[in-house]
């Protein structure tokens, strides 16, 4: 089960990366990612845009498909909410977005609780 979830997340990250690249190109088409002089600035912009797109992607899928992202749909995974309120779904996606960026803490949490933070705090199965 965890393997299917990781593959679904990987699919979603590929989609989010493509969207991020498109947004970044739209904002500044002259800047090349291979230009080492601007690399630090570009990395900061890429990371910021990726974070915003990641959060919006997860929030929108949470509202529209009850937490089923494109990757989960492809792999026939479902999110089962004990409390199926919009606030709970948004809380889950927010915690998932934050925990993605603090991955070492997320992994430690998983080792001790045997659940991911978003599942633990929003009571999803």
C-alpha cells in the first residue's frame, strides 16, 4: 500500500514540476536554468513556485475529488476520511504540503507513529 502511495506521489510531483516549469517560463522566459550566474536566484524562485503549485494542486484536488490526486486516480487509491468535512480535507492537504518540505521530520514521525502526519492529524485511513 505504501508503495502505491509513493508512486502516486511521484506521478503528482512530475505533474507539479511540469506546471512549475510552465509558470516559471511564463514569468521570465529569458532566464535559463543552466545559467550559473543566476542559479541561486532561479533555485529560490523554482522552489517557491513549486511550493505554491504543490499546495494549490493538493487543495484543488482535495476539494474537487475528495483528496484523490491524478496519481491516486491512476493507481485506483482512495482517501477515506473519518470526518469528511472541508476543513479536515484542507487540513490534511496543508499538513501534507508542509511535511513534504520537511521530509526528515516526516520520516521520523512515520517511524514512531507508523502513519504519515497528514493521516495522523486528519484521521484518514
